[in-house]
C-alpha cells in the first residue's frame, strides 16, 4: 500500500509547486512594483539560501551537502539558467503584464521540458501525455492572442516585451529543471549516489546567488544614474512593504516551491513534472478578479482551463 502511495509523490509535489508558485507570483508582483524585480530576485535568493542551509543542517547534520564535482556543475548551471536568468525574466514580465498572463505563458514550459528530457535523458511519453502537452500550448495561445480589454498592467508596447520575457522564462525554467535532475544524478549515476531534492536545491540556490551578482551590479549602476538624474525615487514606506512582501515570497517560492519542484522532477518524468508545476494560471484566476480587479473574459477562463486540463491526463498516465 505504501508503494502505491509513493507513486503519487512526484505528481503531488508538482501540484504543490503550482500552489506555492501561485502565492509567490502574487507576492513578488506586488514587491517588484515597489522595489524593482532585480532587488526582489536578489533578496529572495539570499533568504532562500539561509533557509535551505538551516534545513539541511537539521536533516543531514551539515550546512553544505556532499556532492560529486559533476553534480555540482549540473546544479550550478541549473541555478544560473533557471533561477538567476529565468526568474529575472519572469519577475520583469510580472511587472509588465501581471502575474496571470505571465504565468499562463509559463504554462508552455512543459513542451520545452519534454524536448529536453527526450534529448538528454531519453524520456518518452505516451499518447495521452502528448495530448496534454498539445492542450497546454493550445490554451496558452488562445489567451495570449486575445486583444487586451484594458491596460491594468501594461500599455500595448510593453505587452509584447512582457510576453517574450515570459517565454524566455519558460524555456529557462524547463532547462533549469533538466539540469537539476541531472545534478541529482539521473541519467548517469546509480540511484544510491543520487542527491536528495533538498540538498540539490541548496546547491542550486547557492550558484543562483552567484549568478545574480553581475545582474545586481548592472542594476545598481543604472540606479545610480537614475538617482543622479532625479528620476528614481522610492518612498521609505513603499520600500519597507516591498521588502516584507519579498521575504514572504521567498519562503513560499524559492524555499518551498523550488524544493517541491525538484521532488516532482526526481519522482516523475521531466515533461510530466513540469506540466504539473504549471497549474498556476487556474489558481490565479480568482486572485486576478478579486485582488487585482482584472476583467476576466470567458475566453481567458476557457483558455486557462484548456492550458492545464492536460495535467489530469498526465497524472493518470504516470500514476
């Protein structure tokens, strides 16, 4: 009976990731409007490193995991690609087009994950799983091609940029998840040499922090120029609120959310794990209506449901 239940750990972790990323997208959108997406990205990674290191100390008795050089290389690349570059693009997209549309475009990440998993790990999916992927892409296209009825988050000129950044983030997230799975040991190490998802998350986050340093340096350089020109002014109250929102988002996102995403990729094929980690568009709809006061068209609702409807097929297909 325990063996039957364990088959659902990976898919369940993927759904949990979607719930956590729904919360963090809302928190980081609000924080990014107050202190900027680059500062949000840097702070949340720093806080996540502290939380993950403390957790590893409690679980394994050491602050830093013991890993092979090859595992460190994969996880380092994963941190830079998925968390430094990918999330920087995503948080900027949040500011331009809002969390609902950005996360909906992110629902295309499974198609990248399926391709990467097939090329690097030899993972193949059944016909039902491919149908789920097609539904995801179709639903995203249905909503993205809809003409916006208002400019709640962005003018038309920024909409295109936000959507393109969200697609970049989707590809980076899938690539980062693949590199994380390889970093744990899948595809080249025996199972008894695999790293746990928690340990892999910590190593990945450490290198994500290093990857943020040049991005942060460029940001401060631009910010100094804007301050000198009298363009950038942030109220102390607004800055304080942004920092609090970022801290809350760091707990549910890069700490718990990224950990759960690695549990999903560890216990399920990459394409299935990524799809189940991409359910946030459905969870975001009520928040978009009641929190951000967006006018949600029937087309947006139908598109979001289609985009993630294939997840049920993937869950059944895997379990």
